[in-house]
């Protein structure tokens, strides 16, 4: 418990203290500034941790960050107090705290990762954070495959700063990773408010995310998909907010958010390309005007300057080959003909859109004697990898009904944005995925869909909301409760030294076996190993869910 509290406190001080003072006086609504503050805090910590690494300063230099954060809060205290005192911003902050507590609560149950075919990624991201903290050799290879430039470093460097201020345990990295992931709620809530007509839909969105297997699993798995989605959705929001207004400050925020998204995970790049094309298409009448090209260059230069903090350093240290050609999209396509690449992506698209119960599927890989673990994997591979069911069973039905009723609202912009994002996001997956590729980079679209659903919930009607509630209950039971029950199972630490690990492989399958092997081999401590009592924790989770539901049933005016 002390580790959990310490990690959470350091995160709040760094992100809030370094981010909110930067945006407190920007010409935006309070809830918009709150969102920008959370994301600006991440960028500030990334830049500061990168500066500590590049300068060669000792790890003690990380203590300058909380000192600077506290000083910045004192400097801008009046403006920050006014910002947080604004009713929409305050509600948004309270709802995020509920979501953060909910996700940390589920994380506290995790003793070892498992589910589907998810192995290895969590180790790599933790080791990347340790790489910067310990200044490991530049030729370090992660998972015996990936050099440092294969992944962008923003989220890892935020984790580096937190590890430098607390302890280097994996549990602390998990806490940082989960809190970073929950920041996706802020821009998703802004988008929901933009879509809404009437009551503020942020509380409804909160409940949808709390009961979403995709969101809770991605938030508690130590990787960088949801932090990238947070920046992507923020960029989309400010892009939409600016509209066709020339020199709107929201465009500059969008450019920086999109750059930060790419620095967090390369799966954000398709969204940047799609919305970049939308920018040129929406301004085609201005192509002959010098002002349009000046504005485009300014925005590109702003985002490019942030991207240069990583790519410039990587080019100096590694050269163009590893910098641009070591990511999995490039390496996975090596040796394939154009026809083979097209066939692979067409298969992945089919698997992503059609759930595995409706097509021939290979279940041998997830074969295991435990019926509980087998069914967990069965539903895991629906909620995490199939795009329609990533919305949840209730969310899928509700969206289908509302989408049909409001099909005339589907403008060419949204047809392009959604369709092209799906194709490009699946296109960057350069290896065959038998279950689907939603988990590779479609999380922003899923959150966008849930935001739209939250905004349109009143139009669903009583019967429709009943169907949605039934689906959410089913999703929670099959995709969250059952999943974390398996991840909470305790296995003897000497399984591998006593050569009894084949029983684990037989009972719970390869993924559980492989992740637990990695945990034992690296002597890692998970948050689930810290000894938090289960019954009080479950009671706390129930209280948080009740608070969220109470806020849904107590309508608030639109901001």
C-alpha cells in the first residue's frame, strides 16, 4: 500500500504541477485547459527526463522535477485555483479520480499478466524505462529483437522519472503506466461533450469506460497504447474545435498533441496521416493563398520540433537505418512480396471485423485444462482484438441502433476518418493475427465510439438503455471480473526451479506460463504482490462504481 500511495502522489505532483501552470491562462474553457494541463505535464516530464539522460546528470537530478512542480503551482496558484473551481472542470477532475481509483484497484489484483497471446510487451516497456534511468549501453536489445529506436520513448521516460523518484520496482512502473492510461478519459470526455445535446455526458462515459473490458485491460497492462490514444483524441478534439478558423490556437494544440501521440506509440501515425489529409481536403479552396501554406508550415514546424527531440537524437546516435527501419511494421514486412503483404493485411482486416466464433479459428494455441482460463481467453480474444466487440456487447448494440437512427449525421469527414483510420491502423500490423488487430492501434476509435454513445444515451430510450445495461453487466462479468480472477491466481515462485512448471502450462496455457516465467526469471514484484487485502479492495471497487452510477443518475447541465 505505501508503494501505491507514493507512486500515485508523485505522478499527481509531476503531471499536475508541471502541466497546469503551462496552460492555466490559455484562451480555452476550463475543462479544455484541464485536459491540456494533464497532457502538457506528460510532455514536460518527458522533456525533463530526456534532458537528465542526455546531460549525464545523476539520478538525484530527478528531484528537481517535484521541486519545479511545486514552485510552478505556487507561481500560478490563483489561476489554477480558478481553473479547478470551474464547475465543468471540477466535475471532470472528480470523474477522472474515480476512474483512476477503479483502474488502480483492478491493477492491485494482478499477480501475473495473462490473456490471449499478450506476452513480452510489458517487460520491454519496463526495461526501456530502466534503460534511460541506468544509462544502459546504446546497443541494448529488448526482448532479444528490438533496438531502442524501434519504439518511441515518451511514456517510458515519464516512467523513468517516476522510478527515479520512488523505486525501480516493476510495481511502481505499473502504477505509472495505469495512471498515464487513464488520462485518455479527459479528451474522450471533451469529445463526448462536443457530441452531446443537453446534459453533460462525462459521467455516462465514465461508466462505459469502467465497464469496458478493452479500456480496463489496456489501462492495467503495462504498455503505451492508451497514453497514445489520449494524445490522439486530444489532437482530434482541438482539430475539430478549430474548424475553419484561421490561426486558431486549437490548431497549435492539435499539432503538438499529434506529435506527442507519435512519440508515445507509432500506432498513432495513421491518425496523423488521416487527419492531415482531412486538413488539406477541408482547405482546398485556400491552396492558392500564401496564408494557408504559412499556417500549414507553422503547424508542421511546431509538431516537427517536438518530434525532433526524439528523432534528432536517434539519428545522431543510431543513424537513419535503426531510427526509421527497426520498428515492427518495417521489419515484419521484410522478405514479403507485395501480394503477400496485401493478403496478410486483408486477412487481418477480416479477422478484426469478424469475431472468431463466426469464422474458422485456431484454438490450439489457447488450449488449457482449466475451463475458467479457457473461457477467459475465449472472451479476451473478442473484447481485445475484434473491433465491433471491443465496444462491448451492449455498446455495440446501442451504437448500431443509434447509428442507424442518426445515419444522416455521418458526414464525409467521419466516413473518411473512421474508414481510413481502420485500414491504415490494420495496415501497420505486418504480421498475421489470427484473432484480429484491434489491440494494435484501434483504441482511439473505440474510445471515440464510446464517447459518441455517451453523448447520445438519452436518445436510446428506456428499452434501449435496459439492453445497454444488460450488455454492460455481461461485459463486466466475462471481460473484467473473470479476467482479473485468473490474473490474481497465485502460483508458487519455485515452479521453475523445481521443474514443476509444465503443470502450469497444462492448466493455464502458454501465455500465463510465459508471463509468469518472465516474472520469476527477472525477480519482478507486481502490484498484486504487495499484499493489499482483497475484500476491502472489492468493497472499494463497488463504492467507486456506485459513485459513478450515482453521477449518471444525477444529470448535470451542459458546459
